[in-house]
C-alpha cells in the first residue's frame, strides 16, 4: 500500500508533518509493500495539476494529514483515496498512529473550514 503524508521537507520518515495540506512543500510517499520512502514536491494549485492529481499519480491509496478542507476530502473520495486526519509530529510518528488505528477517517462534515 502507498500512503501519502504532507511534509515540510523531503527527509523521509523524520520529516515534520505539514499542518496545511494544500500549502505543504512536499508529500512523503511511503510504500509499505516495497518498504520504500520517497518525496514529491507539491504542485500547488497551478496549471492542470492539483495535489490530489499528484497523489493519485503516485498510486497512493491513503492520505494521512493534520487537517483538510471538505472539498479536498470529496476530491480524494472521488479518486478512491481514503483520508485520515490527526497527523502530528513526524512522518514516522504519524505512520505509527495510523497503524495503531489512532487516526480518524476524514469526512466532509469533520473537515477543516479553512484552507489546507
């Protein structure tokens, strides 16, 4: 499974979580089957590519984030990508929380009202 996590830099598992999904500098991509960690730059909202497109292109099935707006949650749902909220600390700490079942599934109702 591939998991995408918004991060402040491209340092892998030690990268700090970005609290603003839409403005994150990078997405850390963790491939749990291949045991690989990579990072991609956030394309932002410019041109034809969105963060949702970039994550879908990486074939991620899950996004772990601090928070996300309702429209983004909806776009990910349409793309078949499940979103979990409550990420904090580092990529590694967030992965541990996800594996322990400590991150709630995102819903449009529970989404952030601001821009993420």
